[in-house]
C-alpha cells in the first residue's frame, strides 16, 4: 500500500477515502475493532472519527477514555507520517496525556492541523542541531453536537534514521 499516493487520492474521493481506511485497518490491526477512520484529509489537516459502538464503551456506555487517547495518538501520528518521509525519519510516541472535559455518548471526531512553517520550526530546523527531538502535538476531540470531549497532548520523538543505533 503506497500511503502517500492513496492519501492524495483520498483528499478528493470518497471511494479512495474508504480504500485508505480499509488499508489503515489492515496495517494497524489494533484499531480495526474500534472503527477508527479518517473522516477528512487535507495537505496539513487530518480529521478522524471514532464511532459510538459497544467496542468503544466504558462501564457507563460512554466512549472509553483509552479509545479517546488512542484516537489522539492515531490522528497526530498519521498526519506526521504523511508529512515526514518515513524512510528518512523515525517516529515514536514518547508520551501521551489527556484531559477529559465531557462524557462522550455519541460519535466523536479528532482534528490535528499543522503548517509547512510548523514543520520547519518544530522538526526540520531543530533536527539540524540535535540528534532527536520531542514534538508536542495537541488534538481536540468533539462529539457530533460540538461538545468538547477531550484534549490529547501527544509527544512524538523524531529522529533521523541515520542517527538510530539499534542492537542486533
């Protein structure tokens, strides 16, 4: 699956958006039972969806806190992977913190937006001076009625593959 080509087509085609989501469910099988999906994709913005269904419920039939946290990770990580050359940069989640504001009792959406300047200031320039960086990303999750459900703060460690030292 060529993720870059597929996402380019998915930006303007509902058919290819569906194909992209099928492919992501195959590549990230953990997310499949939960129904995580890309709802909208632009050059520098990603909107994701988490359905209100039993696999995502907590004990009071709201969307589980861990599902909201995973949606935050998925949203930020996918957009970063799409903007950074995965052959050049390694991306690992360093930490994740969540603030919960409202009990989700319906479908929710997470959105993460960046700019080319944001990439330059937060990733490209800092990596010219240091081996690895920690990039903070914030996702706000809203239900379909516009209630602010949660705010996820995901810190990604980014490093050039040339600087990665692994033991064999």
